[in-house]
C-alpha cells in the first residue's frame, strides 16, 4: 500500500495471487475472446466478401457497426457501473476489460 499527501491509502490488484474462481473464469473467457489479425487468417473472409451483393455488404457493415457501438457503450458506460458494485481489484479490472 502507498499513501499520498492526503493520507488516503490506495491498493492495487495483485495478479500473482489467485483471488477466486469467479474472477479467473471471466479472465480466462476474456483472453479466449481476444484475437489479433496476425493470428487469424482473414483471406477466406475477403473472398466471401467479394461474392456478397452490394445490399448484403451494406447490411453487414451496418450490423457490424451497431455491434461495435454496443460493445463501446458497454465498455464505456455499462461495465464501470457494474464494477462499482463488486469488491476486489481483480474483479473490477476484469469487468472493465470486458
């Protein structure tokens, strides 16, 4: 723990210490859902995209934009509110990274 000038004590998550199975389950799920384009071949998707009609491409882009917006809103607004109501630094961190 460290103290600042206002004598308020601050603590941080200790990722070397396993706190609970709940947090570990959500952490593991987050890691599974995280991917990098370098790790996944997208060539097949590009070929499929070329065979879609203009209306299908437009619909796909709008749906993807909507889902991205929902993820953004959840990350910016929803999860921080949920995290306010849970204890433990690891739990809060995992919820905020969802």
